[in-house]
C-alpha cells in the first residue's frame, strides 16, 4: 500500500506500514530523552513490536477513514511522524500531532508537513477545523501553529500526564475560512 505525499523536493510523507516499525523504533530510541519530556506514549514504547502495534492501529484508523499517521521522510530516510488523531466527522474537525528527530530540527520539515496535511484536511476531507495541542514549555512545537496562522485559543491546565507529572497544553485552532497559504498549491500531490 504505497501512499505518499510530496512535501518538497527532498521530503515526503509516507503512510506508516508495518515494515517501517524497526526504523521508526530506532528513531524513537535515538530521541527518547528529548521526546519523553513532551509525549506520553514514549514511556510505554519499548520495542519495535510496540511501534508495529501502533502502526496496525493507525492503518485500521486509515481504513475506517478516521485519519492516518505518516512518517516524515527527508533525503530518503524517516525522520519523524505526523498525523491526524481520529477525525471527528460529526464536527468536521481533526487534531494534528507530530514529532521529529533532533538531527533535522530547524529545517522546516514539520512546518511543511503540517502545511500539506492542513491542505489535505480542508481541500480533500472538507473539514472545517484543524487543532494542534502542544505542551506549554515546548517552544519549538508551539512555534509551528503560530507560524502557520493558527489562533492561540487557550491553555488546558494539567491536561496531559507524563512520567514526571502533569503538563499544561496550549490549544491552537485554524478554521477553513482562515486558511490562505500562498506557499503551497491548493491541491496536494499524492504519489502512489
């Protein structure tokens, strides 16, 4: 099931498949100390089989048309993951989540990947709203929705429990009526 979306010349999104599990696990392992500060699933991800199970659930979600998870590929290597948490079809909205390897931070990959998925959400899925939630202390992650024109809508106090305690989450929202992005064509290019 080769499903890819071009981000730019040197990067693309590829639907996560089970054969990606070992490579994604190695990426998590290499970034574990940094990721576990912000993401609750990192503590319970202890093997490639844990990643494989996540991928199976993601593929089931994709088959039910409830969103998907994709690997961010840069220069033909996986460097992170991005995706929609289950699409809320009754309210025509979805939450976008992402993480990336420290070695490629600052190259605009997550911003470009988000841009592509926002277009996909509004143009293809016909959603009305995309939301991003980031830990208040995670400045790099919080900069992405701001850069893309999301509105800061508030903070959820102690909304996420991690190994070291609760984190407050900033909530950012973007409506289809607010989305005007001159940096990207109106339709995404899906490569199969």
